[in-house]
């Protein structure tokens, strides 16, 4: 079997959720088929890109990179939402070099194409549909990030509601020409349920990890060190730490001895207010390898208040045996059990109390640590993805490949 893989993100190094998803997907697909990869590149240096291409050739016959088209917000683009059936973040991120690369590749003959998106139905997916690439698997689509939060009537709520309606309408249209959609949880699948051509079109394929990547020694663990892993480029991560530093941190008994570390890009965000509310917070910025941070931290906190999909950061922490304290929204879609493999809390006082219990109760820490790692081994290993991909692709190969067609709606 020959597959063309199109990735919204360059998958190496696998240092963030979407990249980890794409990397593990490619590794499992390579066990089933011969692969060629076309991937968008955002911020890698030429040296990093060359190293990544060299690494990925152990899984892919060829690796082609094209620059990503950045989206630049404007009021005019936002207002066009009222009359344009295509969301601005889709229309204005159309990548013609990517389309050209796919056109050349697809003409060489493939059994199917797999587009790994890890987000909303994007410009990449729209391009593949417009080019007539079939059979087509759209991997890891998300709508939860657009789901409006319940809040008092405001301009922001109205804007979010309009965006939600607009993205759902666009998604319904684009999915007419997609054969299989994968999502990471049953919760996410429910958001797609009335947008599908057929209920069997959508497959729940959770985020997974290769446990061999989560072994090794990185030094002594600091049981009073809290870790939050998430780029502030995603607004839900910034809002999570606003809530934690302003509402939660002050309720932690002995907080003067607690360290808080945040990894990920913080550009363009106001950090002074967070540091004023939580003097112990440290912002590392982007890190090349997050494994030492998970391995050496005592607790992974996930104070997420909104968003969709499943938090790969929770699964990563569990793989390292690092206990997790999360809101229920933060752990949504994961098969977790409070008190067995995670601690769940939704109020500032309860969230702070869960942290205190793990800091001071070593037996509880050990129980949650062992339970989390066991959950990953049983439910979120790469073998699960492999078998699901094997089943999904076997149903696609009997389809007749359609000729390439060009055009954009």
C-alpha cells in the first residue's frame, strides 16, 4: 500500500501535542504502508529542518517541507465572516506551494491520503478536498475549541457563538468529500455527530504514546514543583494560568515553598500580572525537550477552563509517573478516574487542596503516579493506534481513486 501523508505540522522534533500526534501517526502508518510526506514548516531553522528530514526518512520514502502561510488578523477579515461561507482562518491560510506539492505527488499514484490536522478543519484540508484527493482520511479534527462557554451575554459571547456556527457550517460542507474523520475522544465525536455523511465516517482514535520514549533518568524529582506545559499562543492555556495564579495559588497552604514552572511560547502575553499574583512562577519559553520537565516535576497541573480534544500533556505526565491535577474540562475525553489515576477539581479551593494533598501525602502521590502510568500502558499506547489504522485503511483500499480535480469554493 502507498500512502501520501500531509501534515499540518512538521512532525520532528515531536515536542508539542500536534507534533507528537503526527509523529506517532507516521510511525504507525509506516508499519502498514509505504509513505511519502508533505509537511508545513513554521519556525525551524535550516539545520533543524535538515535533521528532521533525515530522521523521518526512516519512516517515509520522501519528506518534503513547504513554508506555512501565517494568518494575520484584521477587522475586515473578521467582518467577512458574515457573508463568506469559508472562515477567515481557512481562506487566508491557503497554501499554494502545498497544493502544488500535493498535485505533483498525487499524480504519481497512491492508494489513499492521510491528512493529520490536530485542529479545526483547516486550509490544508480544504485544499485537499478542492484538489479532489480521494480516498482521504482527515486525522485529529477538533471543534471543541470553538464551542462557546456558558457566560453572561457579552460581545465576546456573541462573537464566539457566531464563530461556532460558522465553523460548523463550513465543516459540514467540507466533510462531504472526506472518507474518514478521526477525533481523539467520544466527547469530540459528539460535536461532529450531526455534521457527518454517515455515523461510520467518524472514528475515535485517541492520542497515544510510545512508552519507550518515556524512560530514562533526568535527575531527582522535586515533589513541590508544579509544571504547566502549554504555549500561550493558544488562548485557553493563557486563560488557564490566569485562573491558576489569580484564583488558585493563594489558597495553597505553604505556597511559599511551591515552585511553578510554565513551558511554552509566551510571546505577546502579559506575564507581569501572573507573576504579581504568583511570585514563584517561572516562564521557560519554548524548550527543545520537555521530557526533563515532566520527569523532574512533582505535579502536572491542568487548570484548563475551555477548549476541545484531549490533553496530550496529561497523557505525557502520566507516562512519566507524574501525578496530574486537572479540571474536569481539562481531562475531558480521557478515560480517567478521580482518586485512582488523577485528581480532578473545578473550584479554586478544591484545586489548591488537591495540590496540597499530593505535596504532603507521599502514599497518595505514589498511588496516583502508578495509576496514571498504568492507564497509559493499557489505553493510550501506540499499539492501539496501529490496530485502528489497520482496520481503517483496510476499508479504504477497496475504493476507486478519483481523478484529480482543481478548484476552490
